[in-house]
């Protein structure tokens, strides 16, 4: 049925209604014409009056839903404990069929329970005058008891045409009826992309970090806490952590943002009680309208009606508006803004706000040749950018393998040794997003202002997957702040993959540690061979060096010798004789992948071995992690001297120079005395200082051999799988 309007009956939409037409042989009848095109409905939800009480205290916690055509298009905030609530919320809706009324439903919000119905009403949109604001009072009723009034909802509405197509009154109706009806069916059908962008305006990315000092609800003085989240009609429930008052959830999830101004996230903490009703621990809220967009906020929220705190990371991101002009907001392209940023991180301000190390701007331009994740041969790709605990997202480009995002994101850098991770996902409404590819880019390896094509890698970052992503990145930082930040503990990343038992990983870590130990063993064998005079020339030279060094040895010669080692490795690099190759580690990682892909089900001994490992899984995972840590320390020491990260190697050179001078001028006993006094009085001078080891903090910034492989950029034409690439190299 086509939408019609009559001038004589309603007086609405006069220029869309038919005129007297003699072409049909009837000059005395007003002919109805179809209302073509889309309309914009602007609604202001003002207030409610004398609403129904649904709580025991004689009040309610009302909120309002708007539905059109059976679909929810708006949900208001909740006003607690009020029967005469005032909302003053505005919403703009795109209407493609004026025959569908606006369905208004009011509910009472209940924590963790089903919300109570408080009444409903209809608004006939065909009775509204075009481009005229109108105040309306809707009487709420229960369809099962239509005679009983449950209160009143006050609205202000205005409808206006949006991209309408008007029918010329001089056209012959009979001649053009089929063409008009066909055009109407096309124009009233919104594209999928338009519909999705009108439904949600952004994404709320939430990381539930931990709880602190929660209320004990069990007889053993502990609780089994979990958290329920609610934003509008969206809900999320965390996992339950047994027997703890300080749970560490480390869960990340996303909620859609339907209101431009934000919304309120309700959080309730519960204690799981098997066989009984769960106990309420406390509740808290986050008003999203108070948070700035495209920035990760760390919140510590006090629980109301209970005890304890919740620690969250909340980010408002992924604007659904698609606009290629977003790149024009690049702050570094504004000369004045760029000068202010350069001045902010100049050497003159090296000692101001030491935590503010630098500024990072990332332009997500486009991707090409992505993997098809849907059965239609397409994908719905979006990007996630992560820098430590900061997590930002782009909007989704639907049904496209070559999406263009054209978005600019900025981060404040707290650690110049951080790694920017860019991951491409395929949006899937029915389940979690599908992985399409990932790149990891150390900030110190970035070349400013250069648009580069990065080949997407697999989840382990060991080999290529399908597609490339185009990025343009700028990094501005203060070298002094960055150097000082190298000697303090790294920021803890809350969302990291949980360690899992893997025979291949366990074996690889064992081999890595074995290589480090073999370096020391080979050095001992070499020294012992000098004592055995296996090579007279070498033994004689070693004997003369021993006499010379021992006779003239001073403590400052130790860092001086290490400086000579650094200089020797630098000479090898510039002469093209660098042997810092990570080929062995790469081969091990590729072999791991091949072994995972080609499992031999016939090998009963291996199966028995794996069954035994899983029986003592926790012990094996601990051993696996210890092997990784020990091997990583050895590899990081090697990579420090191998100039893997020049910035860190230059810091090492400066430290060794200073240490040489200090040891030359100051007796060792005084240095040890100062070190001991500092350690013993540190807690007295700074009670809240974090105890740390500067040397280990420095080494934590140096990548291990595995990380060097993960951060290595692949060539854009690298389209072979890791296993094929290895076989070709062996051939």
C-alpha cells in the first residue's frame, strides 16, 4: 500500500496532495497521491507525569523506548525513584514510511531482573503538520486494561522532508502510476550502510580490570564476584572469580553507543551463590557524556550500597559517521598546532611532567586485498589500534575487501619503547569478531610523515596473511624524558593473552635458553684452550694480555671494555659483516607452525608425552614461562650490544662512559656505600616508591629475538605462507 494524504480531511502536506485532474474524467474529486521520499522526525522527550509505581517504596525508575515498524530506535536514560521524571532528551529519526506510528513504551528499571512494564502509547505520524513543532501529551495505557490510565508522557515533535521527491501535479496519474510506485519502493528502502550508521553513533570499549576490597558475602569471609553491565538495552556479564575480595577479571568487551551525547552505564556487582539467589555486593555508574572521545580513561569507581571499588578502562571511539574529510583534522598539519607540540616536547622542557614523553598521530588510510570472512565473499572490516592500555577503533566499512577509513587518531606517549599494534577484524553480529590481520610497529622504528603499506601478519606475527594496510604515522618525543623513562618499570598491560601449554613453545624456549648457555660454555672452552696451548700463537697472545691487564687493572676498565665491544659491533654493521640475523629463531617459529599444521596422529609416544604434560599443566606452563624469561634476558643483552635498537645502545654507551669516569675518579668503596645508603633509605624518603631494578627495567625495553621477528616489516609482495617460504629458502 502506498502512503497517501488528503488535503480536505487533514490539512497536512498540502503540496504533496493531488489537485483536481480531468484526465480521469472526474473533475470534482480530490485524488490522493503517494508521499514519496524520506522524512526526518525530531522528537524531544520532555517529561512524565503521575507514572505508575512499580517498586516497593511506592516509586519507579522509569525509562522510555521508542519503536517504529517493530524496531527500537531510541532509549532514554533512567530516572531513579521518580514518578514525575524530567528527561529533556532529543533524538532525530529517519522515517521511510509515515504509516508506521511511533510506539512509546515506558519501563521500570530493575537491577539484574526483568524490567516492569509501565504503559504504552501510539503517535500517528500522518496527523502531524510538516515543518511545524507540536507539543503532544500521550496517555499511557496497558493493552490488557485499556480503560486504566498509567500516567502521561509529554513530547515535542517536528517532521520535515529529507531528500524528498515531489510529484508534479500536472502529470497524468494513470500514465505514471506504475513508474511512481516502482520509484517509491526503491527510494523508501534505506541502504544497509545508512541504516547501520543511523542505529549507532559509536562504540564504548570497556576493559574490566579488577575489583578492590569488595564486601565479603560468604561464611568463609570471601565472595565469588561477577559484574553485570547495562547500557540501554545492551547487557554484558563478566566471568565469576571464586573466593576473592580483590578479583582480577581482565575482560574486554564493546557496547554500541546510540546517543550522540553518550548515556549511562549501570554496573552491579554480585556474589555467585549456588542453589540460591545471588547476593548483591554494590553498584556504580559511568556517565559517558562527561568523558572525552577517542581517549582511554582509567576509572576507579566507588561501589554504592556496598563496599569496594571497580577499576575500569573506558574509551568512546569508532564514530559511525563515514567521511573522507576526517583526515583534514590532522593536528600536525596545522602549522601553529605542530609548533606548539614541538615546543611542548623540546629539550627546554625536559624536566616538566616526566610522564608526558611524546605525541603519536596515526592516520588509518585504507586496506587492500583483505581476506573474505563472510559467505558472500566479502568482509565487514574495522581497525583496532592499541598502544599499551589505550585502545581506539575505526568505524566498520561493510561488505568491502578494500576499505577506506581515512581516520586520524592521537595518543599521548608514556613510554617511547611501546609498540603500536594495529589489528583488522571482521565485524560479526552473531559472535565475536573474526581476525583478518595484524601489524606491530615499535615507535622508535617509525619514519615520520611517510605513508607506508604494511603487510598484515597472522596472530603470532610470524608470517604474512592476506592484505596490506596503509598507515601514515608521526612521532614527536623528548629524548631526555624517553631516556629517563627507560629506567622505570614498564606500564602493565591489562589485556594480554593467557599463557597456554604448548609442546612447541616449551621446546623452543628450552632451545633459546640452551643457546644462551652454550655461548658461556663455548667462551669457557675457548679460555681453557688457551691454557692447554692448543694454538701456541693464541695462547702466547692471551698470556701477554693477561699479564698486561692484571698488572694495570682498575675497576673502570670493565665499562671501558664493554664500550670497545659496542664499537666493534658497530664496525661490523657499517662494514656489512653484521651477523645479527634472527634466521634461527624464525626457522624455529616456522617449524612450530608446520608441526601444528601437520600433527602426526599415529605417534603414540608423543600423545602419551602430551597427556603427561597436560596432567601437570600448571607446572609446565610455569617452566615454559621461566625458560622464556631466562632466554629473553640473554637475548636482550646480546641485542643491546648488537645495535638492534640504536636508541637503547646509545643510552648504554652514555651510561658506560659515565660509569668509566666515575670509577676512575671515585674509589669503589664510596660508590658501594652510596648505593647501599640509597637502597636502605629509599622507603624512608619515598614510602610509596615502587621498588625496582634499573638494569632489568632497561633490559625490558630491549626486544628479544622473538620480538625482533614479530616487529620485522614484511615486503608488500610477501604473499607466500610461512611454510612455503621456508621450503623455498631450503630449496
